[in-house]
C-alpha cells in the first residue's frame, strides 16, 4: 500500500514528550499574535493553536487564520424535534417504563441510551450540525479535514496512527456545549481559515470532527471513534482505493449503521492515484458494496447516502463535496434524522420481545373450558346430583305411606349417616382433584401465552402459577360453603295437599280396620263391604299417591339439583377468575399496552394484539 504523504510533521502518541520543529506557535509568532492569544485566554477556543506551521515561511499564513475569539456565553436556540419524532420518543419512553418489570436491563439498555442521548441533544443548539470524518489508517481523512477548513489543522503524515484524539473545527459561534458533549477539550478545538469560512456561508453552523483511525492498533483510539460516532449528527466515511472494501469497515460500521443512510456521506479519496476510468470503476464497486450492506444511496434526488469521489490532495471533487455538505448543513435536519434513525434501530432490536404476527390472548372458549375444569375438580356435577337425590328423598319422606316411611327410618338407623353430599375425603380423590386443578391452570396458561414473545409468555405463565397456589384448598372450602343450603329443600305448592291426601289414605285404612275389628268382636253390626272398601282405598291409594308425588317431584328435584350445580360452578369459576384469569388478563393487558406503544415507536398501528 502506498502511503499518503504530507508536508506536516506528525505528532506521535507513542512519543508524547519528543520536541517537534515548529511545534509551538508561541515560539514563532509575533508579539502582536501573542497579545491576541493572551486576550483570548479563557474562551472555549483559548489554546490559539489554529494551524501548525508547515515550513519556515508559514508565519504570514499563520496570521491569516482566524484566531480564538473572546466571547461570552452565547444564547443559541435549542434543537426542536418535529411532532412525529416527538411522539415516537414519548412512545419509546412509555414503552421502556412499562417494560422494566418484564424485560431485563440488557434488553432495554439500547432504548434507554437513545432516550438519554435524544434528551441531551435536544437541550443543545439546533443551529449547528456536528459532522464526524471517519476512516481507516491512510485513507486521508485528516487531509480532507484540513482541505475543508482551508488550513492545516489536523496533523497528517507517513507514520500511523496520526490522529490520536478527536479534533473539532466550528464554522460559527455557539457550538461549545456540543463539542463539550463529545468530550473534546478546548486545546483541540479549532476555527477554519477566515477566507474559507466567509466563502462557504452555507457551512455556517457546521462543526467538523476529525476522528482517530477506526482500525488503529491503539485500543483507546477505536474506543474514542465508537464513542463519538454515537454522539454526532452525521458521518463522512473516507475510504481509499486500496481499502474501500475492507471487511472491518463494512461489518463493524457501515452495515450496522444502514439505518443512518440519510446522515452519512461516503467519500472515495485519493482518486488522483487511479488512472483513466479506474476511479469510476472503483466508485461503482463501492456503490455495490454499500447496496449489499443495506445502505440506501441518495441518487436521483432520493434521500440516502451520498457517494462522492475526490482528491483532498489535488482538490479534485472538493467543490462537489462542499456543495453537498453545504446543502446538508443548511437544512438543519441532520440531528432529528440521526435521532429518528437511532429510534429505528432501537425498535428493530426490540422487535423480538414485542412483535407477534398472530392474535394473542384468552378466547371466551378457553375461559369457559377453564371454568368447566374447575367445576369438575370441585365436583359440581356430583353435588347437583346429590342435591337432586336429597330433594327426592325429602319428597318421599313427606308423601310416602307411613309403613314405607317407618321401614326407611329403621333402615337409616341401622346404617351410618354420610351426609347429604358425597365428600371428597378419600386421599386418592383429593389427589385427583388437585391434579385436575393443576392441569386446568397449565392449559389456560399455555393458551394465554401462545404466540406471545418469550418474555411476555413467561410473565403470563408465572402469573397463572402464582394464582394457582392455594387454589385446590380454596375450591374445597367453596364446595362446603356453596353446597346444599342448610335445612330441608324447599317444597312446591302442591306438597301440603299431597301430604293431606296421603294422611287421609292412612286414616281410611285405620277407620276400615277398626270398623272391621268392631264387627269381629261384635261391637258393630256385621257389614264387611264398607270397612273392606275403606281399607282397600287406603291401602291402594297410599302407594298410588306416593308414586304420583314421585313423578311430580322429578321436575322440581331436577331444577333444585341444577341450581345447586350452578351455584357451585359459579363459585368455582369466580375463585378461578380471581386467582388465575384476572392476573393473566392483567399481563395480557400490559402486553397490549406495550404493543400499542411499540406500534407508535415504529410509526405503525399496533395490530396483532389481543386479550
């Protein structure tokens, strides 16, 4: 590789203490210059080292350079974001706030940095555009920096690396706070040649920063490049014919910064070294590589990256760069476009934790199935059947014949009572009920989390698991409280009449029997027909009335059982809803909120949400 030479002497970071010829202007400048420099001390530009002397006769040129200017604090208008970008930033802030309890810090850190940097940039000047010149070793970026300023400011030379720290050059006042944000000390702040600044009025407001080599062997140099690139408004990438296709440049910088295409320039420098049409061929190949990197090229008036070819040494193509840079700076839109691109990148990184291409949430069918599973676990159906049997038993006791009731009473006395409702007291039944509850919770959690991004699906499952703790015990208590009501089941309106008729049949049996007994012992006149008829009516009518009452009681008993089952189902459903479904729904609602905010961040409707 042929090194690019310059007449300037190089300041080598590996020899910081070595004296250099013509290093200090205070040793060579006139007394008037020294007085001017002393007058300007204390300002943001108080070093007075605007240009280095390049030869023994450079004193006159040194005096033509604009020295540091004594100026007090200046009021500059802060940067104002448009309503669309402001809305996106506000949505991103809401998104980060809503997600802190669900996403880890590492996931949200890039978005948080975008918010911090956008707020910091917004407080600073909106009349200035900070443009960094970045490039590899030997690309000639410092040479281009000096050519734009119209005077040697940044050191160039054969030995590498040459630029050890960022150097800033401002075309107008009021940019001190912007440069301080970049961490550039006053001794490294410069002004362009006065004649150059006056000629390029459209560059007023430009703050140009010369960066160290991004491929420097010094780690601290690369760290400075990465830090400053995250803070400037725009970047001019300088490449040379030998290293324009360098994998490090494309993979580490250009490809990840593809979203910043509107605030980037790519300059092919040193075209004076290319013969004939080789420059156009290299430029076409460079455009091809940028297109493969996903960088939109600003061709035919479309917004995108400007690709230019020039020679900072001979000045060929410099006018085109100045014109393009002048239009870019005069628009005053680079800071907002840079922040907008940063938001785009942050949103793209957050896509996996927010986006889903399907409707998510709990359907009504899933809710009903969960309630049915809990009702089965608590034995709602069995409780309803038990309530129905209890109602029928009560009807049989009230409307049955005395002899049948006496026989049933004796039978019940001879057997232990187990209560009206079958209890789930056996260990195997309790285990089965608990397993049913756990299975119901797992099923509803899986259905609610289906299709959600991993962090939110995990949050939904955890909410369901927390709610399921103690749920089987709560359902057992409900089974006791919401089972059969205390006392006897309610009776229908015809029940007293049936009881009265049944009692009449019993009375007829007794009357007929006593009458027949009186005839046998001779107390009454013989007449077998009437007492026998009375006894037959009582004996046949009693069971007939009992059978009729049993048929008539089926409807009310069924309704009574269904009512008992409904109460238990509602109680189980309410318990499951309060403990499991409501926490799950709250997580789904939070996801829907962050999904809507994410839609605002990316500039589209939320879509795809559910719950």
